[in-house]
C-alpha cells in the first residue's frame, strides 16, 4: 500500500455510514493542517470505476473540519480486501445519501450509537444467512411429493413499523385467522429477488428495497405433502400504493395488510398459534422476526 493516489477527499466515495465523536476527538488532538507529513495516508481502492475509501474516515472528517480537501492518499492493494463487502457498504452509503466524506459531517455520533448502529451493522453484513430446518408435528407424515420455492420478507418503513399479511381461511387446514410475512411462490424463470419484489407489490402495494438476506427456513406441510423452502429477506418499504391480489387471495384467503410494531407482531404470532396451521407458521417465522428485530434498529 504505497502508490500515491492523486485524488482529493471530495472525489472519494466513503464506505462507512457514520463517525464516532470519541474517535474524532482523539484524532483532532494530534491532527494539524500544517503537519501533513505526520498524517497517515488514507487508503483508497478503485471499485467498479469509483474511488472508494477503505479506511481513514475519521481522519478524513478531521481534515475536512480543518478546511482541507487535499491530504495524503494511497492506493490500497492489500490482498485481504473483499470487494463484495465494500460493494455492500457503498450501496448502503448511497442509499443514505453519503456520496463524499463531506456527507459524514452531519453523521458524527456518540460511541454508544456508533457501536449499536455501525459495529453491529458490520457484523450483520459479514455474517452468513442462517438455515433452519423444521418438521410438521401437527399432521401425520405421509411423505412429500413436491417442493415449493418461496420468497418472504420482513418489511419495515422509516418509522420502524412492520408490515405483514393477515389471512382468514377455512379449508383443509381448518378455520384460522393468521399472521404471515408477505411473499409467495417463485414463478418459472424468476430469480428470488425479482419474485420477492413482485410479491411485495402484489400483496402489500409496497415499493420496497431489499437490504439483505436473513436466511432460509425449510419446513413441511404434511397435510398436503409439501416441502417448503422459504427464503427470507429484510426489506425497506419506500412507498405504498394499491396491491394486486389474485381472486383466491381476495375471496378465499381474505388477505389484508397488517401494520404492527415489533412487540405487537411477536404477540400476534403468539395469539394466532391456537390452530395447527398457526403454530406451523409461528414456528417458522418467529425466529426470523427475532433476527430481524436485532437488525432493524440499525437502519432507523
């Protein structure tokens, strides 16, 4: 990491969402605009044609607060750099309106907030999606004769409200009023993400953004001899309009949108577990909801 990068701070894309005021105060104790020879160069990598800071965001903030745009920069050639990880960071920065180090000036936060919203967010994007395998203990196991690939989402908005589907049904599974995440089957030729965004538009009328994959739950409906492969994602709802439910969704399952706070949603799954199908759904979705509940505050 030695070749000099000839760019200015204003030309760089950050890869960090906020600055710790404690770390910034520590840097500003030693930083002097007149002694840039003592300034540790900020590393930069070229990612998809864009110069991206790989470190040094606090030093950049200190320099900008001192009125500098030109500080020592070097091209980062370390082998450990993970372009995929930095793409996720850059995408989230841009989603939050962070396109240059100057955009971090208003995002200087306490050490507690930094740990809660930045360190934990980093832990999440580095983590592997979970896998959970469940059995159907409500009906006898007569074997499985088909699989269904399904996409589902924990959807939230800028206020932290969560959005689910309410179903009221009376069929072979019995009479039940249910809460379930929005989603459905993947159609032929669709990829998982396109299928999910389509389902969210149809069921919730939501224009949503996929923030990341939570995990996969494999479960079974023995009554209809079906194996479900449920792919769960975390999604942010940017806007809501009219949905486009199918005739069965309107007239057979009586689908409607349910807006709840996190604690209300956990309680609702508990209430709807008095029926066999309700228990199967709660067993599948409560672990996903709890995992999402740890992540959502990082975005609020």
